[in-house]
C-alpha cells in the first residue's frame, strides 16, 4: 500500500469538518423524486428494437434441437439468436466460468435463457418466442442439495471431477477438537437458512447500439460496469477499446446486479447483427430467474466454552445450495466460514463448507454475501450458550470481545472495532435491563452481534493495479467534475464523492458534479459490491483532491508571496490565515492555479495493503477494515396463531465515521428492514416440479410499510485509521445480526428456539406444542398443548 | 413488464349499450370494472378476450342508497374503498364494510369494485401464473390443460374462492341483480356459488351485475369479518370468516350465521352456527362475554375446524390455515359480540 492510500481520520483543514458528517440529501434525490432521473428503461434510441428471451421449460435437459425458422419469418422480427451465436462462456469469477448467455447443449433450470429475439416491438418479439420450437431430452433434476452432494450422474455441469460439488473449503485454525474436549460446556446444534432474493424495484434492463465503425455502447442496470465491460469483450470477441459500458441511474441492486447477465450479451449481439439499437427489459418473473440471491444453507455448529463464557472452540459444517451456476459461489463458500471470526475472539476454529449445484435459479451475492446465514446460526448458538451458563447474553458477548488492533484466529487484521460501544448503545436504547426476562409471557427482547468487510483485498481477477481510481477536472467557473468508475446504485456513492471534494477543495457542494460508471469517461473502479465503495473510492477521491489542493495552494501562495501553510481553502473562498483582509474566491484561486500549472486536473487511486492469512484462501474475506454491529429486537408472539410481531429494532453500527449520517441511517434502516423481511416473510422457493413457487411481487412477500417495525438507527464512530476520514462500510453489516436477534427475542418471549428460517407462524405453533408437551411430561401430567 | 394481449376496449355510457355490446361479442367479450383482477389475469393469458367492455361510465352502476323498505342497495361499480367507508354500510352491514376494508391495499381498493370482488375469479398457485410458467408446468385443469396439481391423484379443480366480500354478503342475505339481453334476474348470493374451481358462479355470458341488495338488518344486528393473511396489506385471504349475530332487546341472540372462505372453490356456511348460538346471551359488549356464550362459541369453533379442509391450492401453509379456522371463528364472533372488528393481525 502506498502512502497515498492512508489519509487519516482528521479533517483536511485541521480544525473541523464543514461538509462531511452533516446530514445531506443525495445529489440525485430531487431528480428521482420528480421522475426526471433517467433509468436504463427510459432510454429510447431512434430505430430501437425490443428484445425478449425464450427460457427453458425444463429443469434439467439436453437440447436436441432448436428451430427458429418460423420466428425469423415473422414480420417485424429483425434478429434471432441462440447459444450457437454466443458460445463463449463467462462468469464473474475467472476460475469458474460456467455460464453461457444462451444455453449451449443443455439447460439447467426452469427459466434458463435459450434464445433471444429482437423485433420492432415487445409484442412482436413475444409472438416470435412462441414460434421457436425447442426439443428437449429431459435429465434427472436435482432440487435437494443433499442428493446433489451424494449423486454425480447426471452431472449438472459435465466434465468436472468434483461432480455436482461446486466448491469445497475446509480450513482449520488451532486445536479445535482438543479445546472442545477440555471445555466446561459444549453446545452442538443444527440450523438452516432458506433462500431469499433481492427484489430490486427496477428489473434488469440493458440497451445496446453498435456504430458502423464497430463502437459498441451498452447501457445496463449493473452494479459493476467494469466486469460487464470485460465480459462483453470476452464473449463477443470484440476489442475492449471498442466497447463502452454505461450504468444509468439505478433502481436498487443489493448484490443482484453484480454478475454479467444474459441480457447484456444478447442486446449487444443483436445490435451488432441487426445494425439497430436493441433494448431488453426483464419482466418481474425473469428477475426471479436471474436471481443470484441468498444461498440456502444447512449449518451445524459446535461451540465450546469455559464456565466463564469464554469461547474456546468453534466447529462448523455447512452445506450450501448454489443453484445451477457458479456465479460468486467460490467466494460464498469461503465467506461462509471466513467472516465469522469477529467481533469475538476464539483460539480455535474449523469450518467445512460445501457448495453444490442444483437445478434451480443460480444463487449469488445478496446483501451480507455468504455470512448472513452462518451469523444467524452462530449468534443463536451463543444465546443458547448464555442460557446454559445463566449469563446475560450481552454480557456473554462482552466477555468474548476480540478488541481493537488485533488479529483473528484465521489471520485477518482487525483495526478499529467499536463493537463494545454498539452493545452499550443497543442495551441502553432498548431498555434491555428492564426488559429481558421481565416482560409478560409472549413478549421478549433478543440481542446479536456481527461484523462485515469494507471491501476486500481480493479483486475478482488477480491484478496489482488500483482497486479504485478517481479523476478530477477543474473548470474556470469554480466547478469541479469528479469522474469515478464507482457505481452509485442508490446507496449514494456519488454524493459521498461530491462531499469529499467539497470538503477538500472548499467548493460548495452544488459546484461539484459527478460523472460515474461510464467506461469511456471514468477510471476503472471494481464496482459496488462487498461494501467497498465508500472505503476505496472515498480514499481515491481524497488522494485526487490532495494532489489538486497542493497545486492550488502553492499557486495562491506564490501570488500572495506567503508560506503555503497560510493558504486555506474555505467554502467558496480562499483565505490567508494570518491576514484576514486577503482572500480570493474559489474560482479565482482555480484560475490562478491554471495560469501557473496549465490545465488543471488530477487522478487519485486506492489499493489495499497486503492482508490475509498465509494459506490458500487466506486473502478471501481479508478487508482493510471491518464494520461491527449489534442489534436488539423486541418482539411478541401470539401463542394462539403463532404470529410474530416485531415491535422495535435497535441497530447500532460502527461505520468508522458517518460521512453523511442521513445516508448511514438510511443504510441501517434498509438493512434491518431486509433482514426482518427474510426472517418472517420472504421465501425464494422452488417447488417439487422445479418451478419457482411464486415469481411475482404478489407471492414473494416483501413487507409493506404496515409490516415494518420501528427502526432505530444508532451510529457508532470508531474512526478507522485507514478509512476515508475514518469511515468504514454501512450498507451490509447492519443486516446480519437482525435475524438472530429476532430468534433470540422469540426465545425470551415464549421459550422456543427458532433455528430454521423462515420463522413462519406454523413453525412457531409446532415448537410451542412440543414445548408444552415437554413441560407436561416433566410435570407428569397428560395435558396436550400446541396446535388447536 | 408483462404485456397484455391485444383487445378492443369499449366504454359505453348506458347499461343498454353495454349489454348490446356483450351480446354481440358473445364468448369473446368480457367486462372490466376496476380491472384489479382482470388486468393481471389478462397479462397471465388466463383470458384472451377480443372485446373488453368498461363499466366505468355507466351511471346506473354507481351509488349506495337506502331503499324505501330499508334495504341497502349498492351499485356494483361502488369502489371497495367507498364500501369500507360508507356510513350506511358500516351501520347496516358492518361485516361487509370490514371485509372491504381488508381487501388488497389502499390503491387497489380505490380502483377495485364490489361487483368485481363478488365476481372475482377463483385463485390457485398452479393457475395464477404467467403463460411461460404454466407452460413449464404442463398447464392445469382450469386453463389450457388436463393435469391436476394440488393433490397428487386428484381429479377436480379446487381453485379457491378468494373474495373477502362473498362470505360477508352471505351472512347478510344479499341479492345480486343482473341484467342481460334476456332481461333482469335476481339471485340470492347463497345460491350463486358452484363447488367448482374452474368456474364457481352461476353467472351467464353477457350478464352484467348491476346492484346488490342487502335486506334491512334489525337494530341489534352485529357483524364482523376476520381475515388471515401473511402481510398486513395487499394479500388475498388465506382464510376469511364472516360472523353475524342479531341480538334482540333482551340481549339474546335471535339469529347467528357463520361463513368461511378461501378454503375451497366456494364459500362455506357452517350451518350449526344458528343452532348453537341462538338463545344465548353474549353479555356486555364492553365487559367479559358470558360464559355460556363462550362455551357455545368454542363448540362452534371446533365444529368449523372439523368441517374445513384447506388444500395447497393457494400459496401458504395449509396446515396453519386449518389450525387458524377455530381461532378466527372464535375471534370474529367475539368481535361481532363486542361490536368490534375486523379481526386482523395488525
């Protein structure tokens, strides 16, 4: 890591922040609220065609033939493509490229893309799809990951020596079994996590146009422009210099737009073949097939501890249902184990994670990629441990706190760590001490903690170039334009860049414009995933600003014939610290610098330090900084209906420094909403025939406003030594512990352990029934309880 | 976005004109009221009409009034929102007002109509899906196919009656007034339903539901509606329970009625409600309900539980839906006795 990558937590002008830390609206808030913002589907180009995808009606089958003649003959159809037109495979992880834009030889789930049609309008394209004849030879389909782990014939992906196992990772640190054997208490239990999906309001959409001289431009609702650029070049065998990828305003992603998707290749290919612009917008149903949502997992944990509650050994075995393709699955399989080693310290740890292929829509990264499921299991097990040891669950967590500036058992470097402050805040704000175990039967509180990464030092394709780059252009009017490859997916990263520039260069916020996520105009950034943007793009922006700042300061100092230390860039004005009578407007200072240095501009970048454990996979999950979170949930259970009502969720999140507290609170609230949603209502399920059980926003039950609890966002600022002004992530961490905290609250309320998601009323009633039977037996009585 | 198949839209301004258009179109004509049920069904290619006749501009279909005999006459195009909020409906038919208040969500209630809800198509997780999905399934008994999916080996379509208004209207003895080229016809809602998920109504092609008539309810009429669903808004019922209690000036139940829905193809009347509850005294609506009333109610709840057999026809846990029958029957009658309701989880 170069010196340029660390700027420290202090304000740039010594005394205090003028922009950073103030609740500030998003730059594009007004445009979005008024409907003026341009999303991908708003793009209309002259002569534009509309494309649709034909999808597999089979869960697993060989394609015997595809007859597109009738579709091609239909009036208004301009192009029909199949897998034969796009035979090159792709995949976000270079070692597991197993996807085709359109199926080649076989299909792997109901909804797998098979052919695409471009026509004058959507209705004609849909009519053409119905004319395509596909002959399938059905193969045995796998819907149960246990079966896929045990049986390899037929293989979902042929020619792999691991059969239907997508990835297996087993890592062991310290004497796991010895410490467990010597422990005072050992808890062993099983948990499971169901599938859920992102359900962004904007469906995937892409538009492509190809000029006569071969310049291919693709607008796509993606969260990683750079990977789409690379994948297009690879699959289309088109020179990357002749491809431009632009991400317009985006309507939500949550990890669901991180992979390259079939539609991006299809519109590009169809635009190249037809010579006309082509658009494809997925239907809501197709978004469910594109999926890449949360992996269903079956998890076994064994935790050993001393009588004092100190954890000595953790052993995990995890089976992961990956669906039909690899996607980010290699990373998921590591994350399922690697990201558990905080905020608690334990001297020994083993995990054994296996991801298998099944004939279902492919899973991938959803907010809290790979680590939300293990966190649920482990934090429920910690609550079981507290119960067994008769300890306050918050106290148990305090006793196991790993501390700041330390190293985890799997070799990850921890810098700042505000977890204790998070626990303190939720304990106080929730009234924990007067509530836990003290409310009437049926109402309870639960706690849980977690940690997450602020980006990782593992770029998905190995290279030593910067992970984030920023370029600044200065106009004589006083305007500064920021060019960043960072993708603003609604989280507000463009606003974050603008605030940093305003802080550093003393320009008013409205005099900063941000141009983002356009591969022709912006330096490379690795995109909006793994909660990396604030940390990495923020640091790169500071880097670029400081280079420019030193030019402006030295030019002004030269004119004023004073020491550069006396020149200070304040909002809209440049002043001489020792002579208050002397000042220049920011625009005049810019002009002064331009006279001296010629045209002004600068670049900035960020790269991670060398991080991670010294073993295979040791860099996966290695982050320059970790965020920490604690939740307290207050919930009640209707013991007659089994229905759970979440009343309040207090979430304290250590984001290092809240560059914009309004957006941090928004991220916390959104995360908690999403966590409680998947705990109680949402379920991405494939039925016994391999069909998605309800691929619509009617049957996939997103909570409405009336289903949403009171959310209390509590911001903890630990000031990270390497984050931009000390900032860390806030977009994913605050989801994690909401789910186990709810399970633990249900235990406090009615004494049952919810170990399997989702927490449906039927399951609550079943467990209440078992509990009252147990109690009746213990009393020697014959009462029956449970379901009425 | 899903595309709806192309159709002609007619917007007649009189009932006669609408009837003539439908008569001419025959089986390829359909009616649209609020469109909240029809539009998604068109996009799913469950129906492919060539003519759709909008009822929005026909004045005879609007309005809620009290007739000279005291009965309540409700135009079929009355929005669900207006049913939920109308003072006459709330006073004379509280179960209906409550049921309407829980249909879908606020935006849909402002578009959706009472007539549309009465005539709602039955629903099933194997049916209310896109054409692509149903094609991958191999279609079903109700539409485009011959296979049965709800229970392996089954033979009869059990798509569920999912209209919240229907059970409430049954407890209120509503009459449905239709007009068609053949003239005017009136049918008691009790006799309107068929136990067939494919088409569960005695509703002829070309007939327009004009109005609903609810006979005057006595001064001591109490009614409530209970709805089971996963979310607090939007969702169709997983179980719907309408309860009626008429209490005379002595505080004694003179009439009781219980209708449950969303379980099978038609709403189901639990006929023993009257036998069990008539003659009992619920007790003070503000205080503790009387022990005998509660005991009879528990008996009725047990009976309803025995009679109801929800299947995996609509999404949701069928075992839980069955387990909720006695709970919702009891809670809904308690709400009626207390002049409260609706029974809902929020």
